C-alpha cells in the first residue's frame, strides 16, 4: 500500500512540475514583453481551456433532459461531475477540462472507458443552463452509453487540446498531463523556448521568434486558421451551412474586398491578438475607412458607402444567430446585405 501511495505522489509531483514549468515560461516572457502581456491574461485565448473546477458556471441546478435521459452537472468539493441517467442506471464521471471561456458557451471533456469524451450537453450563458453541444446528433440516443457523449478520436483529441492549450503536443503525441491551459505565448510564437534559453545562457540570444507581423495577409489567415479554420478546410470538409459563420478566416476570404497581399484586410488589422475582442461596432470604423475612403495615400481607395460612415460592421458584417449555440456570431464575409438575402455559403 505504501509503495502505491509513494508512486502516486511521485507521479502527481511530476505532473505539477511539468505544468508549472510551462507556466513559468509564460511569466518569464512577461518580464520583457509587458505591453503585449498586459491585457492578455484576461483574454479569451488565455482562458480557452480551464480545469473544470475553475469554470465560472453555477455549482448546481444545471440539468437537461432528452427523451428518457436526464443530464446533470454539479460541483462536488473542488471537482465538477458530469452525469447522465436513464431512470435505472447512471453513468457519472469527473470532468477534467472546460473548453471555451463561456461568453457564448462552454463544453466539457472527461475520461470515460479509458478514452476522452466530449459531453453531449454544454453550458450556454444566454440560457444559464445546459443544452445539446453544438454538433451533437439531435436524435435521442439509443442507449445510456451512447447518451454520454462523443468519444473523441486520437486526431480529434489532438486538435481540441492543441488549439485550446499550450504544450499539449510532444513529438506529435498528446500529453495532457503536462499542458498549460489556454493559448499562451509559446503556442503562437515558435522558438520562444529557444529564445528564452538563450537569455538564460547569455544576454544575447541567438534565436529570435518569427515576427508574425511579417506574415502576408494570406499567411496570417492560414496561421490563425490552424484553429479558426482556413478557407481550404471548410471548402473541402465543411460545414457548408450556417454553422460555418464561426470560422472567420473562411468567411473573410470569401469577401469581395479580400486581397491576399493587402495588409489592410489581414486578421490583425482589426484584432489585437494580445487583448480580448472589442465588441463596440464603432471601434472598427477606422479599419473600414482605411480602404473605403476614396483615396488612401498613393493607393486607390475602395468605394465610399452612400448610406453611412459610422458603425459599418453593423450592416456589412451582420450578426448571424445560431439557435443551437444560443448566440449570434459576427459574419466576416464582408458584403452588401439586402433584406431577404439568403445566407451565403
């Protein structure tokens, strides 16, 4: 018994040490890059993944029913549990990870039968409750086991954790025991570890992380699209329906004004990756007018809007509501939207 306990303690300490090692790197980056890290700590990317016990959702009262299946998510001590029952039997598992900050919704991943599972129900802030996870089959499950959720393939597990955490992959394999929750500095800035090691060895590191500001518009779209989905991914694999409004690089590339070499239409022309998304529509006017102002320096400007010069995105980047997600998403397919227009695929 003592040997088992000793082994468990050793494993636990190893996991804690590995996790704090990555966290320490993030803190070290902040010592020099104060401006970039100032607002990043509270951003959606930093909090894209949290331990389930830290999720800011109600501790009780989260229930949902579909057919004979009754779902419940509740806190027990420092842990949250996911349970589904059919009136006779119950399957209950401790939730490991909460995906998503919860501005719109939050999805839960846990271990079941030695595999990662995505919960069939998710939390949605708009209703302050549970509903089916986006993408879950609408039909009533045929069994209690099927009602638990979606068993994640190795590829799906890698894609989920790699886009919501830092250091989740090592040599192409998933290592959740040593990841740092959220999208941290070194997730986007390759060679950051080597850069940091150079400072520790001398005052003049030999390796400088690639400056993402030097990427072309198309390269940056593909870079962000690693997680936000690229045009080619959606064009080949879908979804070819209203749900693709969530994938900004794909939608933006379809815009008539998109130019793969024009920096005024690149992702970071509107969004500062080191801070949270600005939700004020007026904030983006200057970005629109960088092109739509007749003439911009030596460049030919795009046509001026004849209707208004303020709150451009409220008309040309409309909010598209996805009822299953209990949220309205900004459509990045920039266009003239007329009453009665169908959603462009």
